[in-house]
C-alpha cells in the first residue's frame, strides 16, 4: 500500500515551531514576495484602474483633486498666515503631495491583508505581496500628484537645482519604510478591527503636528521639539527640501535612518511571530 | 519527486466576535488583571482538523470522503499551503495547482486574451510560457472573437470555459481539487473531462475531495474518510467508500 500513516518515532505531542523557524519562514516570505513582483504590480495597478474605470478623466481625478486642494488652501492660508503667496503656495503644494504619500501608506496599511482575504484564503501567496500591492497603489497616486508640481514651480518662477536629484532618494526611503509599516499595521489591524479607525484618527493629529500647512519657523521656541523629534517630519524633509531647491538637513537623514532600522527590527520580529496567524484572523 | 508529509496536524479556527476582536476588550481585560476573566479567556474555536498524519508520494491519487464539515476543504487548503498548521508539521514538496477557485486573478473588465495572461501570473506561469499557451486555449474554448471582448460580456458558461481552459493548461506536480468542476454544456463537458483526465494523469500526486463515488472510483487509487476533523480510515477505495456509506 502506498499510503501509510507515517510512523512517528516519538509519542510526545508535536512542538510548536521555534522562533528561529518563524523567522526563517518570514524572511522566505519577504524574499518570495519581491520575486513575485508581477503579481503585486498587477494587483496595485488594477486597484487604480478599477477605481476610475469608465470615467472620462480617469485616474487624473487624483491630480485634479489634489490641485484643487492646493490652490484653495494655499490662497486661504497665505492670507491667514500673512505669507507671500509666491513662497507659500509652492511650499504647501510640495508638502501636501509628500504628505499624501506618507499618510496614504499609513492608512492603507491597515487594510493590506483585510482587503486581500479572497486571495489569502485561496492560494499560497507570500503575505508581503499584499503590502507591496498597497505600496504600488500609493506610488501611482503619488506620481499623479507629482504632475502638479512642475507647473506650480514654473508659475512662481522657481528654478530647479541639482539638489533635486536627492528627491527620488527621499521617496525611496519613504517606500522602503512603507514595507515595515504595512507588515506591522496590516497584521495588527487584521487582528484588531478597531485599529484602522484609530489609525485614521491619529493620522489627522499627526497632520496638524507636522509642518505640512505651516512652517517650522512659525513655531514658538518652546515648541521646537515638536519638529525636532517628529519622525514624519524627517521623511517630509527628505523629499520636500530637494524639490524646493535645498539639501535636507543632516538631522533629517539621521532621523529617517533611525526610524528605518528600529521600524524594520520591530516589524520583522512581529511579522515572523504572527505571519502564519494572519489567515486565521481574516 | 513530489511528496506530502503531514505530521499530527491540527487546525483550529478561532471565532472572534466583535467584542473579542476589539482592542478595548483586550485592554480592559489586561487592566483588570486577568484572573477573574479566566472563563472569558477561554476562546471559542472550531477545530477543523485534528491530529492528521498523512504521507503521499509520486503516483498517489487520494480521494477524500466525508460529510459536510468533516474537514475535507480545510485539509485541501493545508495541502495547497494556504493554511499553515499552528500545531503539527506539514512538509509539501512540489509545484501545486489548486483547482478550487478557477477565476482567481481574472478581471471582468479585461479582455479574454488579457485574462489568459492575468490568470497565468496567479498560476505562477512565466509570461513567455503563457503567451505560448494562447493558441491552444483559443482552440479549446472555441470562444473565437469573444476573446477580444471584456470578460464581463461573457455568459457564465463562457467564463467557466475560459477559466477552466487556462487553469488546466499547465500540469502541476501536485493537483488539488475540491469537487470536480462541471464546466459548460454537454458538448463542452466531454472535452473538459478528457482534458481534466489528461491533467490528472500527468500530475504526480492528486488529492480530490468529492461527494461522488463515481469520481473517487475513477480518479483515485486510495481514499481517506474524514469525520469531525479526523482521518478515521485510509486505504482501499472500495473499503473506505463502503465504511463511509455504512456509517450512517
């Protein structure tokens, strides 16, 4: 007979996998996830395609919506803050576009696994694929928003400088961090379904605490720490400063590097421990 | 060489109701200290598979029988690496194709041709090979010019034809099926059956769950009877089927 119940040498109950085993499987998941780039590229692009299907302006509604926000908020706040429109509008425009990428990634992270239930339960696809899918989607949105900036700079007579070349590095930094944020929040939100709402509220708070609408010099001296120890601000700087023609301060590179290292360490361990459980939470 | 080894695999599904799942419930519980809440702590869960040990190698064609809820589908999902067992060990070697959801990855808005590529990506077929599959799928589905139209314009029968044709175009080492697919009208059914037989014949390991004795008898050389998440009997097809029907 070819089928047998295997003879198990020991009669003791099977041991749960060790942490080392969990870690190996998690790293395997991450490597295979990158290797399956066709799947996440396709899923991410489909997300956008489906959202704007059969609309005339299509995905350029993203651009249009952002442009409207920038112009209306820009004009209003330049009066409120009594700032020169020629300085304020390019600043606000750039800030909002970069903020859109960061906040989009953080809020979408929560639903990375929840929204992919159908796939997760049908096929053995690395979990990281769905995080990458979320990043592709947000990158596409970001690229559409980016279109607004050149005309905006041109209109206000900003000339590009060589530091502009640092901007893509900043963007890459943000997306790189999106992976650990997605793994961590994606799993956490699958288990605790109140988390997506909590994150959505918190991100609003972060928006007001981070120099997006306002500029750091407007802050009274005793509140400077708000900017100095704000990890989100480091990432904002890395993209916004080069776009506006200046090199980001060293402290921002340091801040971003620290967040990356700490974030990955925590997230990979967390993911390793709970990766196999995610499917049971969906 | 393909092989499947399950060593005392147990799969439980925790049931979270809204309260249990919320962070608030967890925090409150933690804050209170836990001791009194011990009955509250006993999480409700459904045991889908209990202590399953199984060894399959090249040439094995296993049929799974059992009543609804006996654990057949869960076992198939463990075998296709979808569920990693929290207790016990599963080692599955070989490429797997699971004919449980034929349309996974397909997009109703995309054309038939585009969907061949889309579905192939999910089956793990390289783009190049997927392109080479196209003429054969064209011929098999007999969809003609419809392949140039978005899939949402297809009738459900046409959609099944296409999904079936793509999903069965490549032969995996391990083939997993949950009920054999009945595809299309009578004429197509015969064609589909022949194609499925070929696929089954060239796969190294087959595991199929079915309520049809005919299917199990035709495709399998071994059968396993599941009851309440356990394998209660494994071995000769006729013997297992006899026990299965005798148990009620």
